[in-house]
């Protein structure tokens, strides 16, 4: 049984490691090597692919844009989701109606919204700005963030709300001093989701930005995959560079979540 | 709590919902009864677009394939995520590393993953077929991506296997379980499997529900894998709703049909949820205060 | 209680301020870049130009160089700001949405399709007729200008019109004992058979996305059977000739790689570039991807014909016209700047840069001397020569159908290959989608 479990874990590890290792391997090939033998080692390791990425475009600048958008959209998304999830800890009129209204959007295939989002962002005067993209990301992911944070808050025992009121705390003070401190694993999970979605998104980023000043990393990666010449290994090199921060962020944030594992349940 | 206080907490979310869902949805509803090429004037056609969709064999294939995706999400992807979360929750040696490694594919862009799996399943260069050949099972080698019977399943593989988010959501919920429960179970001499079966799984019902919703939503929106791995083919055999919407809009420039299909996708999501939660009897836990 | 109230209010207000401040920031930015509408007389006119040609491609570097040069020559007066969105389909989608929103980019390029005149019909595009003096007019052929004229308005300036030719690998041909490129289709099929029996895959084909290499072949076959007017708007596609072409195309899938079905442009072109296949039908942009060692063994040829006079030998299939269009302007200075820039883009000097450095085949008249042709490299030289000798041409089918039919064509082709449709049904379905 123990061996079975170990074997299963190792097999799964292989399945999850393959994409990453393959991506790194492929990023050192020539395009023709990639298509001739996708899984073999490169004849010569093409460091040039990385040089091509870093020298041909202001990658650090795009990096900054992507980070800005990821952070702002995550903050906005998590703040809004946490506020509304707190409201749902109480009973009030049409509660399930409000919840449905805020979360129904999860089933909407948002790629159908290209045109209205362009109009909205323009109307806000945010076309070709980083904030415009961040706002759209926070908005599109809102139903998801709300469901994540709310599900977590639902597991908090409501007695602590009552206890807080008996202590004479107001609704707002209860939020800041009682609920927020115990909700962070839910908020962190939502942040992981929001950050990584924002980091990897392409469709809206290319729709809502135009100039070099607002270009994100993902939009820039398309430079290497154009209709007239697609150089996959160079694009992969750019992807490898783009992946590194997400791994770091995930490692740090997931530490936060599982911090709760040792702390145990909500008091 | 007075209603005024509640609305303060609700307001930002309502603002976002109005801006990013309600207004676009009104637009979607409006365009779904029009004929529109994306630039010129619209032409009211009542329910012609829906009639077209219902008569279009490609749309039918898209609905069936999307249903298959959703089934794979609920029956394969979600349980696999739960399984991995349970394994990690026991904190085996190196679990912190595993937690990062199992999540790794989720930070890699879909373009790269689709490309990798295109090559893994490639008819002549592919890992799968070459593996079969090397162990003498030549007859098992198969054009996975270009056989109409297997293409849709081939497209699903990366989605089914890469369970990072699902696993994290389960793990998050597991942190809320009181250790007292496990201590009590240990005193009663419960095995690990029994603890999972009688404590952990019942306590993460909320996360199961959330994951089912998320994965259904994901399947309704996913178009990159079919687009990049098979182009929805061969002969539209692996197209899904989202790719159909995308193609009708971007290549065919038939916004009315595209938006009608979008509306059908929303309905499909709602129906899927009713079916799933009806069947499982999982209802959302209601808060009381 | 009251103070806590303020506390939350403050948080909410903060969130709103972030949003509002963002709006403000966006607005100031816009007025800063979009200026030139009024203001001081001696202000620099800024033009925003959208294209997909990134500087990672030869054509992108050529475009960049030409724009730079123009900006230098007009420093202080006009500045063209070139914004690149590398993904062509999403750029096209975006430009359409911008036109619909009344925010047409100052300059943009697109694939001209006589069956999709939505951009022209929007009324948002600048008519160049008033600016077409004899000198500028002489840069183009009457035929191309006519083709770009819609409802009497010249809203697009002809620019790229790439001939699509046959690339073949002489070394692989020699291995199969073939000496020259076939002149008739009967010989062509024989050559394919010969290559196949020598263990060489004859041709690169694909069916994903726009099925580009396959539709090139299909267009060549159909035009050879029925002449170069076979796909003109208004013509039925459900004809014996189209059926016949579909029949031939289906046969050709016996001579291609197993990954052609469902493969995309990269898969198919790389099959040729790594020597897996002996032929491919593509545009001049492929030249940049040919490896150094392979260059001497690559030949360029015009299409075979059936030798029955339906088409003139040497005819070509071309990609769509990819012209430049501009937004209607309210200020005459800006209008003047747009015209001045496009004159510069289509000048003889710029045309040379685009053709030799960018490997772009243009609509503009261009006489290259021997030296310039050799400067272009052996393959491009041969390419330009073969292309310029073409007595007539036809645009690839996937570029001239109604958008609905364009989106259906790849799956119809796959259906044809998988025996889901007979060639007759293929022609019928294609016509139905194009109505």
C-alpha cells in the first residue's frame, strides 16, 4: 500500500514535471530541431535564444507592466471579494439573490465580451493604460474570488461573530479585528488565482493595450510567434523567463495558506 | 447590522458586477437577436440565430464535446485534485516541495502546454506512439489528434492532469478542519484512509462544490487547448462551445451567432450545475448570524 | 461606533479614489498623445500606426527602418508612432472593434477581401482619391487601384501583394531521379509518385487555422482547371470544376506527411525546412527561415498547368492584397500628414527596402537592377523573377470567400480527406457557406 502510494506520487510527479523540463529543454533548441525531434537534447545548447529575448525588446519594462497589473488586479479583486464575503456572513433581504447576481458571471464565456469590454474601458478613459487591464482582470475574476473567499469564511464558526458583538464591537470592528485575521488563507488562495491569471492572460491584454508603454510580457511573447515566422524555442525562452516570478509568488503564498495547517482550525 | 451597513460591503462588488457582467450581458442579449458583422449596422433577426445554432451540426458537436469536458472535469479532474490534496495533507516527506511541483504546470502558459501535448500525442514523433513501438505494441500506435474519435479526448489530457488550482482549494479548506477531530479519531484507532473517508472528505464538501463549479466554468471557457492542439478538428470533431464562440466572432465575423452561442453556454453551465447539485444533494451551506 | 464608520468609509473611498485616479491618469495620457486636434499651430502631428510586423521578422525590421527614416526627415512636424500587435487575427479583430467604436487608428493594414467590405462600408476611412495626383498614381497599376476602390472611394492604398510559389528541394528531387520541376500537372503527379517510391514525402500540407499551404494548392488546381476567374465574387463554387479540383486535392493527401491532417503552418513549413518533404507552396517570407546549408538546394518554380490553355503557364496564386488604410481626420494637417507618410511608404526607395530587406512583394512598380537582385540573395532573386513574369494571377481562395465560408473551409477540407464528404458534397457545402 505504501509502495503503491509512493509509486503513484512519483508517476504524478513525472507528469507534472515533464512540461517544465521539456519547456526548458526546448528553449535551448533551434526551431528546426524542435520540429524534427521534439524530445531529444539539442545538438548545441542555444543560449542565443535567451539573448534574443533579452536584447530585442525592453523585457524588464514589460516585466514591470505585468507585475503592476498582477498586483493591482489582485489587490482590487481580493479587497472587493473579502468585503462582499463578509456581508454574506449576515442574513439580509434577498441574500441569495444578491449572491446569485454577483456569482452568476462565472459561467459566462468572457471571450464573448471582447467588444463590450473594449467599449467599457474606453468609456472609463482607460484604453492603453495598465489600470484598465488590471480593472478588467479583477472584474472578470470577481465571481471566482468571491466564491473562494466566501467558501472559506463559511467555515468560520459564527459564534465568533456573536462573541465579538457581546464584547461590544461594531460590525466594522468585527470585520477588521476578528474576521480579517482568520480569513487570510481564503484570501491568499484567491490571490494565487488572481495573480497567475493576470500574469498569463493574453486576449484582453492585447485588446486593451496598444503602445510599448503598456505592453505585458504575454503580449510580447507573441512577437516570436507571428504569422510570418514562428520561432518557438525563442518564445519558450521568453516563457521560461516569465514563469520564474510566478513560481516564487506561489511558493511564498502557498506557505501562507498551509501555515493554517499547523495552526489548526479557527479558534 | 443595518441594511445600510451591509450595502457598504456589497457596493464595490455590485459596481464591478454591473460594469463587467451586467452591462456586457445586456449587450450579449441585444446582439444575440441581431445580424452583425462587428462594424456595420445591426439587423434585427429575432430568433434566427438560435434557430441556426440548433440546426448546425457543428454547434451540436460543440455542445456534446463541452458536456464531455465538463464530465471529465467533475469525474476525473476534481477527484484527482482531491486525491493529491489528501496525500499532501498527511504531510509526507518532502510535501512542501511536492506542493510546489504539483502546481508547476499551472504557472506555465497554455500555449506551451498545448504545444507539448501536441508533440506527446503526435502521430510519428510522439512520445506515446514511440513508447508503444519500442515495447512491440506497434498496433497500439494511433493518430490520436487526427482521428475524429480520439481528438476531443486528446485535447482534455492536460486539463485533466494538471490539478494545481483544484488541489490548492482543497488544501485551503482542509486547513479549517479542527485537529481535535483527528486526535479523537486516532484515539479510536482510525486508519489514515478512515480519517480521510469520515473526517476530511465530509469536511471539505464546500470545496468539492466550489471545485465542481470552477471546473465547469473552466470547461465552458477553455478554447486554447482545442484551438492549438487540433484546431477543433479534424472536421470539427473536437470543437467546443468556447472555440465555437471564438471562431464565429473572430473568423466568421458573425457576432449575432457568436453571442447566441455565448448565451447557450451560460444556460449550459446553469443546467450542469442544477444536474450536479441535484444529483449530489450538495447544497451550499447557509450562514446564520 | 461613529469613528469605525469613518474607518470603513475611508477604505471604500480609497478604493474609489484608486479607480477614479486611474481614470484621470488615463484621460491625461490620452489628451497628451492624441493631441494635434487644435492647439498651437506649430505643433507636431502625431500619427498612430498599427501593424503586426514585429522587429523579430525581416519585414518588421524593414517597416521600422522606413518609419524611422520618415520621422527623421520630418522631425518637429510629423511623428509616426508605430505600435505592434504581433498576433494578426487579434489585431484584425481589434481594428474592427476600434472602427465600430469610432476610434479608427490613424493607419493600419489588413487583408483586403472583396467579400468582406465591412471596414470600407463603415464610412470611417479616409478617401485618398483627392490626393491621388499623377505622380503618386504612377506608383501603382490601374488594376490594383481599381481593386481597392469601393463605391468610388479609394480607401486603401495598395501595398503588399505576395505571389505564392512552389519551393522544391533539388537534392531530394535528385535522389528520386527527377531533373526538373514539372510543367504539367500530369507530370507533377508522376513526380509525386516517383518521390514517394523513393521514400521521400512529396509535399507539405496542413489543415489547421486557414489551411494555408493546402488552400494554395487547391487554388492552383482550381485555377488550372477553370481559369483565374474561378473564385470571383458572385461565381458559384458548386461547379464540376471545383469538384474536380477537390478530387485532385484529396489525391494529394496520399503524398503528404501523416501530421498534415490537423497540422498548422509551423508544422507544415518545418516539414519542408528540415528536409522531410520535397515541396511546399508558400510566400516569400519562408525564405528567411531556410537554413544556411539548405539554401543551395532550394529551387523556386511556377505552377504546373494542364496544358489546355485554360490558364497561361507561369500564372500565380497570390495572398490577399494587404493595403494600408487610414482614419478620416478632422484636422487637415493630420490628413496631409497621413498622405505624406503613405507617399513615403510607397516611394521607390522605400519599396526597395521593403522588397530586398523585408522580403515583401509589393503592388508598387519596382525595377530592380541585376546588382540589387543579387543583393537580395539567390532564392529571393529567383522568387522575384518568377513572380514578376506571371502573366495572370488569382487570390488564394481562403482570402476571398465570405468570412463565414473562410471559417468553415478548413473543416470542410478535413471532411473531404476523411471521406466524410465526397468532392461533390465538398463543393456543395462550400457554396452553401459562401452564400
